[in-house]
């Protein structure tokens, strides 16, 4: 008899406790008009970083998004900027140069870009590497493909240089 009374009491509490009378629903406020956006948001790819670097250049991934290189060319010179994993902030490194190996029209050639520190880079470090080698600039403009190799914090990183305008990387 005690078990039946306990079961009946438990059932009553369950039914009363689940009543929808206690639930309060608030109405969402109605929109007062169309939403206006002052400027377009930056173009972001699905992997979470911008489509282009802060200077508008092409991005090269290093170490599964650990770092990026932003390539600038087309002015008779080439500049490459070392960026963080989000491809938005410069990263000053201790490397004295970047090495770029390119293939164009069946020829393969390596180029070096010496460190060219920016004003905010710490002493002995650089986030920018530049070269006035016109041939390198011409090859990149002609969509030569290859790789950039750099040492960051004692580790070697290689990034694939391709001009795949579908932005897969």
C-alpha cells in the first residue's frame, strides 16, 4: 500500500510540475525599418582569415595556418610580409632572408629576399622581406609557381606559391 501511495504522489508531482501555465514567453520586438550597413565587412574565407593580406596581396599558408606570407609584386620589386595565423597581423621574425623557388616556362630559379624591417619591428627582427630583382617580379606577374621557405622560431616552413584564383589553400 505504501508503494502505491508513493507512486500516486510521484505521478501527481510530475503532472503538476510539467504544467505549461508556468512558462513565460516574451515577444520579440518588431523591427522599426530596414537595417542599414555603412560599409561592407571584409571578405573572409571559410577558414577564418581574409581573402587578401593587409596590403592587398596574395596569401601563402605556412604550417597549416600557423603563419602566412603576403606577397606583393608587380611594381618592379617584390615584398613579402610575415603574418600571423589569422593573416591580419605582422609577425617580426629573426630570419635574415626568405628563399623563393619558382618555376616558369620550364625554367626553375631560386631568389632571396633579404630582411627589410618595418618601423614597428623589434631590433634584429623583420616582418617584411623585399627584393628589387625585376626578373622575380616578372615571373610572379606571369603567374610562376613554386615555394617560399622561411625559418620562424627555429622551425622551417614552406609555403606553396600558386596563382589559383579559386583561393583554395
